[in-house]
C-alpha cells in the first residue's frame, strides 16, 4: 500500500510545474528525496520489449519542449520515427556491405533528423502495432529485417536488384503499417510534414553535447558508439561545463535528453535511485572487518558494495576517471532518458530527477533519482535546446 501511495504522489508531483517549490518524496529504501525543481512533462511511456529507448526518451523530450513553449500536451508517435529510421538504416547497411551496425538502438539526434526529413505523426494516428501486441515487441521484427538485408548483401553477382527497397518496405508495412499520406488529428487534416510544422519546433534548435578527452574540446566529433549509425557529430566540452549546461537548462525550464550507461550495480531502477559508491579498501577497514572482507569472493564484495540502504559516500569523478571508464568499456551506450528535475537527499546530496520509459510499475512511478557523481561518470551525451547552453560556453563552440 505504501508503494501505491508513493507512486501516486510522485506522478502528481511530476506532471505539473513545481518551479522551486520543495516537495518531499517518501520512500522505503533508506533514501528521502526532496524535489527542488521539477519541469512539466508528459506521462511516462513504456517501450516494452523493444530497444527503442532513444526514441521514447527523445519524443518525451520534444513533448516537454512543446509544454515549455506554452503548447498543449502532445503524444508523438514513437513507431513512426522508428519505422522511418529503419528505412534509412537499411540503406546505409546495404551501401556499407553490412560493415556497420543494424540494430534496434539509436540516438537522440535520430528524432530531429526524422522530423526534418519525413515529418512527424501523433500516436493516435500511427501506433505501429500491426503484429498482435498492445505494446512494442521487436524481437521477431529485428531478426526478420536483419536476415533480409543480409540476403540482399550476399547477392552472387554483386549487383543489387531494383526491388530490394520495396521488399524491405513491405516488411516495415507488415509490422508497423503503411505510413498514410494524410491523417486527421483534432479535426484537422495533416500530412506528416505539415503535422511536424504545426508543433512549433525547429529540429535545428537542438544540439548534442558530450565530454571526452580523445578529441579536442569545443570542436564537434562523432561519438564512437555503435548506435550512432548517422555518424552524427556533437560538441565536446570539459566535464564541469557539461554539468553547467545540464544545470542551466533545468534552472531555466529546459528539459535534457540524456544518453547514459545504466549497467552499474548502483543503478537501482526498482528502488528509484542511481549512485556509484566508493569501493572499499584496506584503508577503510580495520580489525575483524578487514579479516572478513579479504575472505569474500569478488562477487560477494561487489554485492556488498551495492547493498545500499540510504545515502553513501560516492566516488570522485574527474575528467580522467570518466575517460578511463569510456576507454575500458565500463561506460557504454546503454539507454536514453529525460532529465526533468533536481532533488536532494536527507543529507543534502544532489540528484537529478529522471523520467524513464520502462512503464510506471516502480517505486516512483517511472522516475529515478540519479546522483551527481553518477551523472558525471555515466553520461554518454545530452541533447538540449541551443538556448539552454550558457552563453559563455556557447561562444567557445566551433564548427
């Protein structure tokens, strides 16, 4: 019963603008979070059994942008974006003889790209569920598309037929449904292009930012992750400036699309928090405690490190620590979410309130509190409106 009450309270808090009002969010994990800044957001979605977090999170980010600009609550179609991405992914995969990634994953920049090229549709006009399910289930679809494209690439005379794209679109139409030339929404008739124009969003207003040292700061580069199939470039800034952009965005009412690693033992989705505790060492242990610690297996030590019952001392994240995690594949391109608020715990530690797309059956109704060290260490990239970047940082950007 306590969890049900908590979820209801968290949902009520999250779906309205709180400005700087402080709202204490109860819990049953040893943490006590106080929301200090919460932006307007649309309801939590459920990507279900599909690797399309990049689209769910960025669609929510753009829906929140519509709210920020004074527009009405909107539910954009994820599957329209996913379908159109698959078509362009397939073209690149075939042109590259299968030597690039073809998978369910993607990146935040894919959504503005699709808006610019193909338009957008509301959820009610294009659900993309033509295969007997109520929510996305993409295992069979993914396998069928990949097998088809691999067969196309394997042609014996090395010459493509003129039919392969139509065949691939037939798969997309079978699973997602054909894209209508026109549709009616709120009593008006649109094409995907005119609907996108009606949203009041300019895809060129959104930029991605990251922070790594294997490329120069303030110059864009294409982040080397498999799901960056567009080879899209993003701005590169020092770590303190990445944080400054996130904070400035939230302080001024701008949501942040967040690409991050969620594979850490301290990412406790069901419990609603993400932290990176310090590792224990001999300097931290004395007497019988040290004797017990050295007898533990590696798994037991890991389990104990992440047996968290409230605020803990976390690692210090430097630019070097962050880079090492990326270079050693300890930080990978796992998941896309939306940062839409800030909070503190009962000891004053700072957190970011994050909206996920894994449904609402979780302690905080689909939201998670991410510690500042976790964000600094495990952020792959962010997307923000260009006006959310502090002017003194934006002036340093070079093309």
